[in-house]
């Protein structure tokens, strides 16, 4: 992310949105696969990460 500075918080948010988006993609890959527990975990992760992405995008606008 580079050195701290006036844009560090924005770079942090951008990096975390990218990271969370990866978690959404990985979760989607297992929704319909195998063990019910894994699918339930993936669903939980997807819900939480999607909510957090929305919040971070709102913070970024502010």
C-alpha cells in the first residue's frame, strides 16, 4: 500500500475492497459443491463480505 500519508486510508479501502471481492468469488465457487457445512460457510462469508464492501465504498465517497 505504500507509505502512510493523506491517501493511506483510501488505498487501504481500495485494497480491502479488492480482497473482499476475491472472497466473494471464492465463496461463489463453492455454493453448490459438496458438504452442506462448506456451502453454509461460503454463504455466510459472502453475506458478510458483500455488506463490508458496500460500507467501504460508502466511506470512500465521504
